[in-house]
């Protein structure tokens, strides 16, 4: 690879690291960066337009930065047809010959397949750089490292694990919770498990615990309000994500009931180990499970399975399924 790549491929599902890489590219543009930076969505532009933009001479600067999101996946998608083929050919023909001032960044929010023809061809070019950004396998370690590297703050391992347990592998939410905690401790002391317990709700995306508590009390109206609020708070989720969280919650409740019925220990650390969750979470689930019998939980999970099948086969919309689910469970 040359010392100064003229194009970059950033791909993968680690959205935070990818955004940091993009920020460095933007920051590197200097004083007149705004005048020499353009950003496009693949569905709203064409390969010739992108190439024309990045080849244009920069204004009072030595570089021109063009960022395009989703271009490779768009022109290699199934059904792209002859238009996609011509776009791929034009892109691969022009990339090796980009002028020295060009900085073209092609961004993909998911990892491209190693079999992707465009990616394979690009990897053989000596004037480009391919960066793959993958979610870490150990979110706890990532939280500890990010606290130190990005925020110059120490977080204790137990506290980092507590955050990891509740964000359901959502790195952006993990970072939001971390930033909130950093502002709270304000350098006074390392972030502790107690700090996390005070500031971070032990539910991902919606207060599923409160919703289940409302169902246990037979308060269907409150449960519906909580469901609708959760959907409003996350408009990108049509209901599938929230439904998955509810399924997970009732599975954990059933696991606790069976654990206790079989003579398992009732202490939070024991239950936490049996479920593979944090002790704080285990304590809440253990307390909540007392409102349900094993038979009730079995019945609820069977109902959830049926709704899941109906949603995935298009027989029912997720939001309607959630309403019907809460209404039916409130009657039990």
C-alpha cells in the first residue's frame, strides 16, 4: 500500500470505531475541510457523480474528501442488474487512477463478505486501504479500554460487566451509559458497581421489568403504556427487538422458577451464575418470578412462540402482536 491512500473501505458492525475513523478523516482535512468534504448516500448518487466529486481539485487545500455510505453493497446487491454491473466496472476501473489529492471513503455498516467481488478486487490495489471494524467479542473489556483511552477514566471490572449485562451487545448504548457515569463521578473515584446500579436501568431499550411487574399485578393498561412508550423511544424498531427482550425476560423467569423448584440456592450470586446474568439482574428476576407459577410461565412462552411465528410469517404486525400479547397476559 502506498504511504497516502487515495481511497478507503471502512466496513463492519462496530459502529463506534467506524465513526471514530471517519471523524479522524474529517479532522485531517484542516482549516478548509468543510469546503472540501462531501458526503453521500449510495441510493441518492451514482458512481460517476462520486468519482467526479473526488477528482475535483480541492479549494485552498491539498485534499478532497468524499464519503459515500453503502455504495459497495448497493451496486453488488441482488437485483442490481446491468446498472449495478456497469457501476462496479466503472468504480474498479477508476479507483487505481485517482489523483493524489483524492480521499474517497466507502462506508459499509455491516461487514462485507470475503467473496464480495468488489472487495476482493479492491484489496489487490496498492493505492487503497481496507479497514474492518467488528464488534468486540468481550464487551466488558471494550468498556474498560474505552473508559481509559477515550475518557481517561477508570471503571472497575465489575462495573463494566454490569453495563455489558444490560445493554444486550448494543455498543452505542454501552458508550452512552459509560459517558453518563463518567459525568456523574466527575473524576472523584473510579466508576463502581454501585454507581452503575444507581444510574443505569437494568433493562435494555425499554423497562421490561416494569412491564412484567405490571402484568403480574394484572395492570394491563400500565403494561400497554410501557410497551407503547418503549416503541416511541426507539422508532427504528418495528417491534421485533422489544418482542425479543420480552421473550428473553420470560425465559429467565422460567429458568429461575425451575432453579428454585429443583432446590437451587436463592442467593443472588447463585442465581446469577445459573442464569449467566449479573447479580443485580438476578435479584430482580428472582423477586419477579415469585408472581408466576411454572405452569403460567410455560403457557406464556408457548403463546410467545406462536406470536413469533405469526410475526415472522407476516400474519400479524409486530406492534399489534405486542398489544394482543399484553392484553392476553394481563387476563391470566
